[in-house]
C-alpha cells in the first residue's frame, strides 16, 4: 500500500498542477477586460492597415465568441 502511495503522489501532484494551469489559462482566455482590450487593439490594427479585412473579421469573430462565453460564465457564477 505504501509503494502505491509513493507512485500515485507524483501523478496526483501533476494532475493538480495541470488543473491549476488550465484554470489560469481559462481565466486569461475568458477575461472580459482582456477581450475588450484585444478588440480595441484589433480595430486599431485594422484602421492602421496593419491587417487586412479578412484577418480582421476572422480574429474579431474569435474574440466575440470568447466574449460571449465569458459573459455566460459570469452570469452562471452569480
């Protein structure tokens, strides 16, 4: 039994670490303020012709989808 615990301890620690990293990534990915800032930067890049319309629309759609998910998550937390 003790040997089993010795082998599973590092695995459980790795799983917990992985869960913590995933939680932080999700928090960053679905942070409303961060998404809003990225939308502003994207719009500025398009206005300054640093990106073309196709790239702008694609990235904007991705950010708007993340924004929608973030709003749903926020609503479910309260």
